[in-house]
């Protein structure tokens, strides 16, 4: 199991590395695929997709909206939040129209779950692309993964060694407050080393390292909320993993649950600090 998890983790890291280095249309297409797979996993969990019956009309609109959202984001650039908001509004109008004209075939909760999945996964993952498109984004985009994946690893190690006080005893009994603090601290330390070794000699500006450390630490806090939220969904629907696409890790959502929350937070913070950096 460990070897399988290690190999699949290396392959995933290689894909993410290629995506981050290339940026542009390569990143847009990779993130679109990741978003569609993650959305499919979510829709399967909540019943928008049912084996043997396929995806219902709300799922079709959610998937179509995802493709349009990434196309608009790429074609019009990352600074078009108003245009992207129009796509989001268009998706909810489309779902409400489907709900009305098929009534009473589907209940309103199905429409709500479908729209939530669209915002929760593709819209939030798209902030990775938007971060990459910011000035110096080829460097700051890595902070998203440091704040999520490195936080998860650091939290696990610190929790195993020092964990005594439960963070969310009912939802995730193995997670501890000490582990959560260790995760944030570990991410901040790695961000510090990353900046000192790779960013400082490439990006001009005062206090770049400390800005990245602060951004990473805040992103790590939010990433842990994302991890717990995904666990809560799995508890609600009584599943162990979202899927089995990544051997040893589960589905796309099992690997990107914390990234989903870290990406928009880090984009907003990077956008705020852009002039300083």
C-alpha cells in the first residue's frame, strides 16, 4: 500500500509541476479535467449521478457550466471576475429553469446540491489558475500546495508525536489541536525555505519572504477547514473515499479537498500584496 501510495503521489506531483511551470492553456486544461473529475465524484456522492441512470439535468448544467467557466477564464484573462460571476449566475439560472420546467420530477434540494458542487469544486479550483496569472504567479502558485499538502503532512507528523487535545473529536478523532498548529508552522517554515532558496533572487521587493510566509500560514489555516469539510461530507454520506482514481489516495477530491479552500484565500492575499511584491 505504501509503495502504491508513493508512486501515485510522485505521478500526481509530476503532473502538478508540469501544470504550474507551463501555466496558460496547459494549466487551464489540466485544471478543467481535475475539476470535472472532482465534480463527478461529488455528484456521485450526493446522488446527482446514479449508476445505471446517469447524470440528471442539473449535473449536465453543472458540467457544461464548468467547461464554460474555464473557457471564459482563459479567453478573457484572470482579471475578469465580473465575467466569471456572470457564468456563475448563468449556471444558477439554468438550474432553476430546469427545476421549474421539469417540476415535479426533481426536488429543489437536488438543484441546490448541484449548484453547490459547481461552486465548491471548479469555481474554487480555478483560483489556482488565477493565482498563476498574477504578477510573479509562477512562484506564488506553489504556496497553494505548500499551504495544503505540506500542512497536511506536518500536521500528521506533529499530531502523531505531540497530539493530546482533539481538534474535532466527533468528526475526525485522530486530528489534534497540536497537529493543526504544527501543520501551520510546518507550512510556514517550508514557505520560508522556498522563498529564501528560490524566490528571493528572482522577485524584487521588500519583505518578499515574510509576505509569503504570512500568506502560506493563513492559507494553511483555511486548508485544514477544507480538509475537515470534505471529511464531514463523507461522514454524512457514509463513504470512505470520494473515488479510487489515485491509488493509495482515493479520488481527486480526497487529494484536493484542502487545495480547494487554500486556492481562493491565497489568490486574494497575493492579489492584495501584489504591489508590495
